[in-house]
């Protein structure tokens, strides 16, 4: 969910970032309950406690899932993804994963076991809305008995992104169908306040052949890093060559009273004349 969260944060605070690299973002026009359900079931089957660190590392290294990871990534996971499950720091103490699998599952989907919305919303009560506060009634069939509001919410915010965006996906990922990819690329940055989108070159896409959802962790890590690195180089150059727009229309140091931009003062005083001049020049 990290990519979707960063994208959402960027709509709340557009000037916080200038560019975004979104790797396998869970951002879709429609829900994918079967994909999310398979992920949650896998998480719940995963072991998370061992008698000591040595046993944990041995078990994790033997796992087919972790076996696909780049060795450097796996070493960092073993170092930072495990912790002692008691206060003792001595060798031989029981260890567990830092993240509880129940919490990981909880951030993927929510419960709608009441079937709220299945009647087209005609009989949805205030109590129902408190129970599933962010349910989209239009997707009620897909949203029963589990639903994930965030991917669809973020998809409909994509037009507002004013940032230059690089999408990086694996072509074998169930989250990246050609239809989803096309929808993202045609939507991102195309709305009010947006960057202009793919048509003007502000939205780019890299598809990693043979890659799945774990492309930044597994044998495709190098390809992901190469794509991200080139994008960062280009974005740094663009950022250094451009002067950030002053949306507030005034200049001045942070500890000084604001000094209104003279151009802003002129336009306020001569609004009608300036509007006519600009329209004649542009139209």
C-alpha cells in the first residue's frame, strides 16, 4: 500500500513532492477481491515466531517465497524484520517478525459481512454507514463480505496529481493487467490541477518482463533500480532548471512580513485590461 499512500498524500499536499515513483501501486478502477484474498490467506499461513534467531533465519532462507528475493534484500529483512519476542536480548531468545500478520491483513481489506449496499443503497442506514464508512455502494457486489476502499478511492484522485510520475510494474503481476495499466496512464494528471498526463510527457511507465508484485525485492531489483535511477536523474535536472511557482503570489523571507509580488499587484489593479491582453495574445 506504500505507493498508494504516497500518491494519496500528494493529493493532500501537492507541493510536498515534485515527482513520484510508484512501484506496483494498488490503484485500480475496480476492486480485485480475489487477488487481495489470496494475498491475505498467504499472510495468515505465514509463520511469525521461532525459538531463536538462528531457527528463524534458517526457515526463512528455505522458504520458496523469500528464496526469490535478492540476497541483499533478504539480509536486510533478516536484520530488521525480526525482533526478540521477550525483553531478553541474549542469544537463543525467542524471536518473531516485527510486523504482526494480523495487522498486515487488516490494512488490505475491511469487513462487510452485513452485505451493506447490496440493495443498491436504498435501505442503507446511518448505522450501516458507520459500520462501513468508506464503502462505495456502486461496488457492493464486489465489496461483500470483504472490501478495500483505498485502491478505488486513489484511482479517482489520479487526475489531480500534478507531479511527474513513473509507474513501474511487473508483466506477470495480477495487479497489473493491460486494462489497469491503460486506465492509470490515461487518467493520471489529466484533471484540474494535474500535470497534463501522458500526452505531455509527465507520466511514464516501465514494464518489467517476467516480474511480479515483488519486483523491487527479487531478481528484478536491478531493472527497477535502473528505471528509477534514470527517472531521478531526469527529474533532478528538471527541478534544478525550473523555478518553483509561488502559488501565494508574494516574496519574502520566512521571518519577514510578506512582500506582494509586483506582478500580482498590477494584475489585481488592472484585471480587466490584463485579462483582455492575455486572451488576445493566446486565442
